[in-house]
C-alpha cells in the first residue's frame, strides 16, 4: 500500500491572507492620516496668508490717509472678499518734529470658512501734515539745542 504524497500547495492559506489584509489596512490608515494632516496644513497656511494679505490691505488704506482725525477715529473697512475689519489707531508724538508713533489694531470676523484674526502693530511715521506748527517749532528748537550741546562737548 502506498500512501499518496500530499499535493504541493499552490495558494495562500487563510491566515496568510488575513495577515496581509491587516497589514494593508494599517498602511491605508497611516497614509490617510498623513494625507489629512497635509491637507489641514495647507488650509491653515492659506488662512494665515489671507490674514496677512488682509492686514496689508488695511495698513495701506490707513497709511495713505492724510487726515490725522480720520485715522484717530478708526472705523470699519470692507476687504476685497466682502468681509469687514474693525480697526482703531492711536497716534502719539515720538518726541521729534513730524515723527509719530502709530499703533494700529484690527479685528476681522471669520466668514465663508475663513478664520477671524486680531492683530496689533506699532510703526513710526514721518507726517508733517499731522504736526501742530507750534509743537513742531518747539521740538525743532529742542533738537537744535541738543545738537549744539553735543557739538560743543
């Protein structure tokens, strides 16, 4: 009596198939999470870029305004995409003739899937039109005296 030899295996066992499916599912989950993180990062970066563009727009509008009272009143500005920005400004003399410290604050509400933003920035501006003539003369005299003292020493 001869015993028949077992046939050579041509396929995968059930365990091998299940292990390979588990590995494939794990890889798919890891890759999809990485993809979602990249998409979220791009979206956040785009929002920050848009907020920076909005801020530049507001700054340019405020900085070209020649009337000091209008700047000090602050206001509401419509952005190119239709959203609104509430802004305020504080102007202080910098102690030098015609030089001012402008502190600009703004807040834009989020809309259309965009996040809102708040920002504050201080800049030095040379604005002769904003100066009071008597204050300007006083500051210039003080500067002349300081320069004369420094040259005399």
